[in-house]
C-alpha cells in the first residue's frame, strides 16, 4: 500500500501528472502521409486486379453476375436524377448565355451566342456538370452502401458463400452508370442549349429560328460524340472509385462517412483531370 500511495506523492517536487507528449514533427507527419499514400495505392492496385479477374470470370460465366437489382440501379442513377440534371444544366446554359450575351452585344456579335453556348455545353460543361451531379448522387450512395456492407461484414459473408464482390456488387453498378450517364449527358446538352435560347429570346430579342439555325451550323455530330466519349469515361471513373472507396471502408460508422467524403473528392478531382486530358488530346487532333 505504501508503494501505491507513493505513486501519488507530490511532496518531493515532482509533477503529479504525466507530462504531455511533444507534438509530432514535420518529418513524422511527412512519413505518415507517405505511408498512407502507399497503402492507398496498394489498395487501389489490388482492387483493380480483383476487378480484372472478376470481369474475366463475368465474361466467361455471365450468369454469375448479379443482375437482380440492375433495373433498380438504373432507375436510381438515371430516372431519379433526371430532374436535378435538367435544372442544373438549364441554369448553367442560361448563365453562360447571359454572360456571353452581355459581352457579344457590345461588339455586335449577337449571332454568335448560339456558337458560344452550344459548343461550351456540348463539348465541356454538359458532360462535366452531369458527371459531377451523378457523383454527388450515385457515387456517394455507392460508397456509403458498400462501406456499410463492409463494416457490417456483409462483404465477408458474400466471400464465405463463394460470391465475388466484384461481380456481385461492383460490376452491376459500373454497368448501370455506363448506360445512364451518356443518356443524362444528352439530356443535359439539350436543356443547356435551351437555356441559352431563353436568354437569346429574352435579353437579345433574337428570334428562336435564328438561334436554332446558328446552333445547327455551329454544333455537329463530332462535337456531340466527343461529349459522349467523355461521359463514358466519366461513368467508369465514378463507378470504380466510389466502389473502391466503399469496399476499403474501415472503422465503423465514422469510417463510412470518411469513405463517402473521400469518394466524392477523389471522383471530382479525377473528372476534372480526365476532362483536361481529353481537351488536350482533342486539341492536338484538331477535333
């Protein structure tokens, strides 16, 4: 008992509480960041390897792919997201048209408003804005769903039952986005062009026929095709990154929140990076 009481003896001039540990230094933080980054890269490479194997097995045995909820996935990613895609793209087209109309009207270039809005929407803003909206809705939902299944050990239960999570969970979600995102992009392109039409008629008093004829001359099938090509790659990036972050979830409910946030941030960064790469490649090919 005396030895135990001596642990709380402050009469000898020693502090009764332990000294607080010194904060980690810069090198320690850099090292932790490097280790975390390396672990993330390894997890992504492992996920891609499992995905390639799962896709090969899916091609060999299509019946092993879980298509039971495929229709529901398409409905949630496409039909349910159509109103917000229409609204946002219309507003983007209207804002772009208004800003362009103000500047073009100063120099007597009202007839070029359709060129500005049409090409900007079809080639760049339509696919990118649609993909970002799909990321906020479907990408975050996929990461949260798979993250919850991971922390509840449902994914481990699938493996115990002999089911491949890549074929059972990832492949149907990616395929649903590949089918849905180009369709939403086409709708977004059309609605964004209509937003520019509304500005041309209301602000510039331009007849609708003049705007539509200028739009027809400015935008061709090649421009629409470049936007749709971008949307396909955007859809694959959204599905793969969101599912990978969801399956890599650790740490309970807090981990699900971190994975969802990480998925949205990484996907948005990947979308902007892909868009920049496509724009640079198309500029070299003079498309």
